[in-house]
């Protein structure tokens, strides 16, 4: 089982309209980002939206990749997310 070897602190931020992203208080390395890609079975689009320089630390993750990560933690099947001024809503069906 793949996992990161440390705790990553993040904050979810709404952007314009209903879009959102996660800002990481604990930056991650390119190797850790590759692990997240593998854990979430990231699509080419997810990978393209989270492009990184091999030597830089990553401080943000796009909505698509975040949805896949959060879906693994929720006690229900994630169907939809909605961002507003109050935060991000996670909507789904019980498992």
C-alpha cells in the first residue's frame, strides 16, 4: 500500500465560481506528488494541472486531484463538490 510518510496540512480554498483547490501548509516534494498520482490513479489532465519542477516544492493541488484524494477519506461515495464563500461542500451517496 502506498502512502506518504508524514502528515500534510492543507486548506481548501474556493476560487471564482464553483472551482476550488487545496493550498498546502506543508509543501510536498515531486516524489510525494508522484505517490499521490499513483494513489489516486490520476488522469493525464490531473497530472497536467499539477505540473511541477523536479527541484521545487509543491504548495497547491488542483481540484481534480483533491477530489480523488478526499473521496478516499470520506465515509460516502463522493458525487459532487460545490465551492462557495463558506468553503467547499462534498455531496454524495452513502456506501
